[in-house]
C-alpha cells in the first residue's frame, strides 16, 4: 500500500473527492493457502474515501473495506486456532500412547516374562497412570464448572452449576487452601535460605579473591618425573569409565597415557561398559596400541552391567592389584587432563592424612560457541569458583563432581566404597566420606578440559 502523502494524498488533492470511487482495494493474506485478488470498493452504497468536512480533509473508511479487514483478522485468528488445536491433538495423542504403553523401552527390548513378580511393577505403573488421568479429568471438569459459573446459561442449569460451584469453593477454602498456603510459605522460606547462602558464598569468594587464598601442598615441589626416587611419586590408579564413547575415547586415553608421572608408578584402567560390540573392539584396539608403546594400561569390560557408573567403578576397585596403589584419579571419557595434572594434585596428600579428595575444576572447549554455551559456562563457573571454592576453603567439604578428581583409596574404602543404590554416586560417596571425617580440597587453578 502506497504512503499517504504520496499516492493517496496527491491524487485526492488533484482529482477531488471522487478520486477513490470505484477504485479496487487490494487485500493480501499472509497465509499462502488463501488469496483474495481484489475487492471492488465502488458502488452506490459506498462513501467517499476522502471527504471535506469544515474545509479539512477527513479519512472515511469504506463499508466493504472495514468488512474485509474484519474478515482478514478473523482468518488470522482461525489459522492460529487451527495450529494450536493441531498441536494440542498431537501432544494428547503422544501422551495417550505413552500412558497406554505403561512400560519403558528397556522392558520392550528385553521382553516381559509372564511371572507374577515381573507383572507386578507393570500393574503398579498402570495404576499410577490411571491416577494421573483421573486427576487430569477432575481438573478439567472443575475448570469447566468454574467457567460455567461465571457465564450466563439456562436457568435450571445455572442454578445447579452455581450450587455445585459454591460447595466446591467452600470445600476448597476449608481443606485445599491451607496446605497450599503452607507449601507456598515453605517455598518462600527455602528461597530466603538459598538467597542468604548465595550471598554469604559470594562474600566468601570476594574475601578469597582479596586475600589471595589458595590451597598449597605441605610438601615442596616435586622433582623430575624421570627419577621416581628423587621426589614424591606414590602409586596412582587412573580410571576412565566409559559407555559407548566411540567419539572421544581416543582423545581421553591419549591424554591420560601422556600424564607426566613415572610410568611404573601409575596404571590406567579403561573401564568399558559399552554394550556395542563394534565400540568394544575399537576401544580394545586403542588400549593395545598404547600398551605396545609402553604405557601401563589395562582394559576391563563388565559382562553383567549392573549399577551403571557406580557398578563399573565398584567392579574395578575389586581387582587384586588395587591394594598396591594409594590414590585413584577418575576421568570421564569426555575429559582430557593436562600432562601436569597429577603433579599439581597428588602433592596435596603428602603429610596430610585427613585429606580424602582433591578436586580440579572443569573447563570447556566450546564455551564461546553460541549464546547457550556462554550461559552454561557462566552457570558452571559460579558452581566451581563460588560454591565449591568457598566450601573447600572454609568447611573442607563440597560435592565430588564425578570426574577430574583424585581420591585417597583408603578414604573410598573407609566410606563404604562405590554404591550402585543411586545414580548420583559422586555426591553419595562425598557425603559418606565427609561424615567419616575426611577433608576435601578444591583447586580452582587446575583445569581439566571437557570436550
């Protein structure tokens, strides 16, 4: 549509008040499935588009023009409603299929036996999903009653709905509102506690930065790693738990095998929990290649995959040769330590018998990739630099990150070892070790790359 001062205003001034009579009006739709070529705006019933009232020009909308504007808006609203309805139907169909299935993908892959013990969990899941559907239907029904109570309808129906709605409001105010108010108050209290915790941690981080507080080993720096007798080079077990990590296994194994530590004083355990035969063969081949090059490395595969990562670590710690090692360093398959990692972490254990864990921070190779990675980096930097550093300096306790850390094997055994009772085995063993009196140290200046 041309500007007012250009086409319309100029033509009106030249041709007079009847310049727009019988002029076709072009209406363009955004949806390509609908198109209206033109609408004849002329006719005997139409008014002049431009008229002079009191010596001034005034814009007068044509009746058909207004009608088609309303139709255009109605079409847009109908298209939006159709898209929302289609999305809601698709979502409802997906939810219905999931609820009707009532079992996980692993159940379908492994097959379901017909004995009573295996049918029991399925029946419990079915009852749980039935309860969810019943609560959903009740919520929809109550919502419909609320809407009907505030709208006008037939007299008899309105009386029934108003009576039911009044009873429901009375019941809700007596029995539903107090527990919800209690939960809301509890959430407010928890929010205030967390806010106070964040404030104190931030102040603690500022204090550490101003005072330049940094954990330091009690013993002097290590000597040359080529002469184990010249310095403190205890026996270290390095574990790499992995499961179907065919994209990063080469880099992680290479990074660990290149650690600057006497080769006779550390052993690399590649704990392969993969269920893909091809991936197992690739990892075995990589381990053999490093073994032939002189690295002290072994390959382990659990036939019975139980307990996930915790079960994998527990099985590796049960090997007979583990008793010859004093410390264990753990790296997930997507972590690559620098060669000096052990030389910057293990010395903290010397002459500090209460120290059970030395934790390094993570760094990310793709932190500047896009906005999402930058936001994630900010979030995790707060976790490392504020939460873990402050807790490590002031209370000697923080949650183990599951990787990029060195444990004293005695502390792991004293805490009960790895337990497959939970999927957060890192926090589980950290809490149990802390309750046993072991201290933790967080090194903010020692980084391990996450790829």
